[in-house]
């Protein structure tokens, strides 16, 4: 599961360098998120621009990643593609996360 | 293993998360070949993926060598999918109702799953489940969007 991260101002941007977050990588995703976000910034932006497929297991892994950050850290999302956005809307998880249209938009706020 | 005509295709594979991933990629490629629009292909990938994940994680959890057959026929109203597996029977002999989990909760109580059947029921029509010759058979229509 290829994730990378870099600080941008106050925030830490974690980029998913994969086209899918599905059941076969959900546990790896959660573990990699923990590694990338340990210590560091309290504001994390997860950039999903390269992801064109997510299933309910992948969505669960993103929720689990947010929960393991605890209440002191904040996880926003950016760059949801059409199919990924659809899953967030259908499950109403778009009401749980702050979702930015793009990374540029997320960083300009 | 894939077989294809102008309006239908089918494939067979054993039940692992990796095989589900490869099967979905193949199914999407076939759907595009028969002219299904991108948005509908995305919906099909999600729905078929949820049904297949459920088979691998529950019905065939103790039989990784069990086989799954997916068949698709393109018709006037949309794509009719038939998914058959070697797994154990659905609890109570019927499909889960698919009630979506509550999301209006505290952080620590947020759901980390349980959306699968809710998504399937929301996005399909005429879904039916039958136990046939020791196998599970789920059929549904992915309706064409007008």
C-alpha cells in the first residue's frame, strides 16, 4: 500500500499513491496511515485524487484511520473522484468528514 | 477464466480478496467493451464488489478453494448479474436487509463497516437469493439510468 506524506504549512498531506482502497488492502491502509501520521501535525489532509475505486471495507479503513488519530487530530479529505464521492454520499459519510474538492483548495483554507 | 459474446460475459475464480480485485477489473473492462457508460461501470464495480467481498469474508470464509461464478447479460433495462458461489447458506436463508449504520455519532462510535448490503439494495433492482444445488445464487439488475 503506497502512501506518502509531506508537511504543507500547518498541515500534513498524506497522498494515496494507489488506484484502489478495497478489501484486499484495507488493513494495510489503516496500518500505513498510523505510520504516516504518528507524531507531527494535528491537521491531516488525506489526498484521494489517484483513487478511482473504494468499497465499504476501504471506507471503513478511512474511518478507522480517523478514529485512531483521536480527538486531538483532525482528518480532512481532498480530491474525491466520481466513484469515491458516490460511496461517501450513499453512506452519508460525506457528513462526517470535511471534504475539499482538491488539495489546493484544502491548503488555501 | 472468461467467456464473452456481444452482450454477455461470465467468469469463474476462487474466493480470495486478490481474486475479487482481479475479477472486478476484468468485469469493468468487459462492461466498457459492451458499451456500458463509465458512471454505470463504476456502480457495477461497487455493487458486484460488495457481493463478492461478502462471499469471500462470510460464505466462503472456511473454504478458500471454493469457486465463484459471475455472469452478466446486457439488456434493455440494464445489466442482469448472476453471482453463484460454493459457500455456506445465507443466515436464515435470505439476503440481509441492509440497514445502513448510524453515522450521526461520537467519533469513537462511528461505524467501520456494515454498508455493503445497504449499498447493494440501494443501487440494484429485482434482487433475489436462492440456494441451488448446495450453492448460493444472487441475481440482480443494475438499472440503466434514464
